[in-house]
C-alpha cells in the first residue's frame, strides 16, 4: 500500500513540474508532497483554481492506524484563502480492522512555513468522516500536519544539545530498529546514584505530542533551576524521546501494528529491538535496587481534554507504602502539571484491554512486575485535541512532569 501512496504523491509532483515547464501560467499550480521523514498523505484531489486540496492519511498496511498525516503544499497563493480537507482513511489497516475517523481529524492542524516552527490553525468544522481547514496561505510553500511533527532529527538535536551542556549527560544507542535505524537515548546524573528513573516516549508513532512532552521534560532536567540541579546530582535519569523510530520516520501511525502493538510487546520475547533494549537497561537498574519511577508517554483519545495517568489496576491490592507512593505522585502532579490544561484527579486503568495476558504485555505492567513495590510505574496521556496541543503546551506538561518527579523524589 505504501508503494501506491508514494506513486500518487510523486505522480502529482511530476505532473506539476511538467505543467510548470510547459506553461508559465501554471506556476500557480498547487502541489502536495510527503516524500520526507514522517510524511504521510494520499492526494485525493487538487483544484488549483478553487484553491482546494483534499487528502487522506496514507495507508501503510500492517504499520498501524492510518491517522497521522504530514505534507507540504507548494504553489499556494500567499495571503489568499485555501481550503484543505482531510478525509479519514477507512481502508483496512490490518486484516479486518478499520480506524474510526475522529483519530485522524484534529480540530486544529499544525502549520509551519519552515518545517521547524509550528503553530495551530484556527478550529475547523468537523463532519462525519472529514474536516476542512480554511487557511490563509502563509507562504507559497508551507507544511501542514496532524500535530507538530517530532522526527528522529529533532531527537538527535535535543540530545546533542543537552549532552553538550550537561556535565553528567551521556548519549547512548538503545538499539537498532528492525529496519536498522538508531534509537537514541541519554542518561543524565551520576551512574552510581541511589535512585534511577526511566522515561520514554512515542511507542505509538502518531502520538507526536508525547515526544514534545519528553522534550520539555529533558529541557527542565538540564536547566539551571535549583531543583533540577539537585535532581541531576542525586538521580540517574534514562531518557528515550522516540521508541518506535521506524514508524515515526515512515510516517505510519504505529498503533495496532502487526504482528504486535509496540506497547503490547513487553514480554520475555519482544519483537522490537528497542523494547528488548529498554528491558535490558531497566532490568539492570532493578537488579541494582535503584529504579524508583518509570514513565511512558502517550497521547489519548480525541475527547480526553485533560492529561491523565494510567495507573496500576491492582491499586487496591498494592502494599500500603506503594499505594502511598502512587497517591503522592498523583497529588504532586495535580499541582505541578496544572497548566496548561489541568490534570485528571484520579488514576485511570487499562480496563479496555480485554485479557490479563495482553495487559501484562503493556510496558507499565511489565516494569511494575520487574520493579516490585519500590517502583511507581505510570503511563502519561497528554491531550492533543485542544488549543494546548502545541509545542509550548506539550513542553509545559513535560516541565511539570519533571518538577513532579523532582518534588516526589525529594520528599520521601
Ligand atoms: Zn499510545
């Protein structure tokens, strides 16, 4: 399916070039391209005269939900109205599975004139299976995406930046993916610290916001805030901004991919090398008796308008001190992550997962079993379908999470 997607985009681009060469009047011809890291669009129609484009997210069979889209528009009339319709892709993304439309249709899209700095569009009108963004074209060339993209190059730049200015920060390669890409990781703090923390993002490729939350987290950890300095002196933090690098770079959704969802791969025989790599490192921290907190970052459903944690579904059966730790972590989060969208005051549990066997293969459960009563193991879900689903909004949540961690560890 990805071949036909590439074909359609390349075909459109070539058509535009041929027209432009043959006919100067055709320079105003609109074109769509998605042949870059993370790009995803299948062109359904382009009407240059009416300034209307219709696309759907590209389907990459067995590569997860077709909800992520990210493409470049060339040939726009700067300052003029342009209508971009995104239609949900309801073809089967794996045997017998179709995706409900609303995952692909954010109320506000991300827009950029340099493919680096992203802002939100105005709210668009949602119909059953499509949404139309009415834009004033900000330039002849601009980019549109489901949300602010965060690619391997962004992770690379962040880690290089932090490693360059933070004394105890050390980069390492967690794994090579199945397709041979590097999974970048960083550790900060003394390697013999009594306390260790693991934070990872983006097991689900479409959830770009989770990488931006991670970005905000690490920037605070590496900052001059006295609490951050103390945290770096007392705690070793492992940080992985993108786990499913392959699907992130291919522009695939990742969630529910075949043979296994990335976040249901946490058993004794994981299929993803980066899951195996994380398990190996986490087991070492547990064996040393140092792992205290595990955080796995995600984005939730379109109607979840406040961030929340998935916590332990065996909460009622936890030993009293462990339950107190979970309570305290949530309590501190309510204060520290109050901005920009508030925070859900109660844990949610993964009751939507049908069997216990499958739930046990979710990262937070695997880590909780490995780590035992000393470890707080949580999945953070940060809302995206709101005015705060932006780079600054996500970073603010990440900063609040880092402050939460520092306060939690400082006051036992
Ligand atoms: Zn997820």
